[in-house]
């Protein structure tokens, strides 16, 4: 059963210029009341800017950022009503999983694809987001981990895969009944 809960909006710019990144971040912040989740240089030599807030404000800031970033923007994403767990995950706050019997792992070639896939996965099934890693130290990729009851994790993985172009998806993996020691390391 889909869980399409209303939430804040999220905007993302990935820029090829490390110097232009802070300029775009400044324009985004000056345009409307949004909050920066990530604003940093990432592998391989790009600048990643992710921000959130109320839908109208994020849309205004996104338009201002797109104008200032111009041709230096190599990827962008605007998600109105993003799942709250994605925004929490960007802040490093994840669910403490209750009883679960499956872990789902998703790996994507881009940060924007990872955020889009995580949003869809969380809305598609009753699963918890337990990890989210974006670009830093993984060659610009994005990856996230989910946990829950196996049929929900399977549905979330299917949703994540369907949410992005096939060329952007590296892999989805399911671990059934994970070993207790693995639970402590992966979750």
C-alpha cells in the first residue's frame, strides 16, 4: 500500500564548479526561507547543494539557484512533498528499527537518482531508512539502506528501481533474515 504522505520540499543542484557552488547556495538562501542540508565539495571535483523547506519557498529558491548556476549545473532535482525520512536522513537522523526480517540496499550512479529513489521507496511501503550516503567517498554515487518486513522491503526496492532511468541504477539487493552480527554493522 503506497504511503504518499505530504512533506516538505527538497531541492538539489550538483555543479561542475567548486567556486560556483557557494554562489548558488547564497542565491538559494537569499531567495526564500529554506534550510541547507548539504553544501560541500564532493567526489569527483563537484559541488553538491541540497536544501529543504516549505514547497513554495523551495520552488522559489530552486528557480533562483538554477538561474545563478546556469550552465555549471550538471544535475538538478526538485521534489515537492519529499518523504520526511529523506530530509531526516540528510541530517544523519535515521529510524531505530523495530522488529524486521529483511534489509534492502540500493546503489545509484548519481545523488539526484538516489534521493528520488529513496523518496519513492519510502512512500511505496512501510520501511525504515537506516542509512543514506551521497557522493562523499563513493565516486559521486548515492546509496541507501532500508529495513522492514520482507514483502515491504521488496515493494520498496521495486519502487526505487522503477523511479529512475535504468542506466542510473547500479543495484538493488535484498538480505532475508540477516545474521545478527550483520544487523549491527549494516543497520
